[in-house]
């Protein structure tokens, strides 16, 4: 789906949910949809502060909370102090660079059945699952090679 189509669909979801579309809200949503880097609230604030000098970090957090509650974004927490936000709410996994923190999406269809298998084995009612894979990204590997 094209970024413009994805943005329009997200704006329609906001309107249908009764959420007013302010210029700041529109900009935060557009930045999230265009970003493939799973930005933090601070990343979003820094990227938009020149366009919206009166916008605060709290405004960004409040918008992200609204988007999360409506189901437009996922909040990703990895034990550090700053959450990252992902506009891709489909079932997928993340691979995270141990050196630079870059997060990349990937999907592995064979893992789709993990919830039903877990239910069968444990008797739990599974609500969701999450998996992260860690390693060193191409950029960091190239940087390490160049410095030797």
C-alpha cells in the first residue's frame, strides 16, 4: 500500500473514532507512516519541531497514546527507557542491531501457528506473542570492516 493510501486510511480511522485531526496530529501520523525506523517519541519531536515550534514532547506522547489506543500504532518496549513506535500493526517480528539499535521488520509465516501450539501444550488462552531476534546489522558490520 502506498504511503499516501496508508495515511488516508489512518486519517479515516481517526475520524471514525471521533478524533479531531489537528495539523500536529496529522504530521505525527504522517512521520510514523513514512518512517521505517520505529522512532521514539523524541525522534518524532526532533523531526517535527522546526515545522511546529510550539509543539511539545508531551503533545507527541499524547498523540502516540491516542494512536495506540485506536490501534494505529504499536508501542515497542525493549527494557530501555524509551519506547519505539511501529505503524505496521500486522503480525510481524523484529530484528534488532546490538550495536546501533536499528530495528527491522520481518515476517516468517511458519511462526504464525506458534500461538495455537502454545495453547495446545499449555492450556493458556493466548492473546498475543512477540519475538525479537538480535544481531549486527549490515551498516555496523561494514563499519567494523572499514575500521580494521
